């Protein structure tokens, strides 16, 4: 018997705030670059332009990744998880290749070491 979630019907499931999780990975080496949220408008703009857009919860506005820094992401492939409430966005970084606002390649540059953080890059 086939699982009900194993369908080819595309139906994104946005949460109560109208958001969906988006994990961004570099298609060249599968490195996780960042995590953010998209709303329907951000998803549609991403599909339309081929450049990743997000919804900024803190600013309550559409956010084109790299609009000010030049560090944009060209979408190579988008994947959806089994219950269609999270996206995996495979990208080719543009600019210097820095995803994080700190200037680092990835936003995930620290590991949890007990009750402290440890730099890993």
C-alpha cells in the first residue's frame, strides 16, 4: 500500500503565519548555508526570478537574499519534504559565496559543546 504522502501532487503547507521553512544548501558540495522562511509571495518570486527570496519575520517584508550585499543565490533545484511543509533549496551562491550576514560562508559556523558554543570554521 502506498503512503498518502507519496504523491506527485504539489501542495505546499504553509503554517498558521503563512510561512514555510526553507533550508538552503550549496549544490556543489551540499553544505548547509542558511535557514529562513518563505511565504507564498517569496516562494513565487523565487520561482519567477530563479533567485532566492524570503519573508523577513523581523521586518515583516519580502527579502531578496543579497539585495544589499550582492550575495545572492541562484536556484538550481527545489525539493519539498514528505509532508510538504519544508523546502530544501539547492543553490549556486553568487558574489563571494557568503551566506551569513557575518560574512561567513554558512550561518551554521558554531557547534554546541555542552552549554557553550565552539567555532567550527
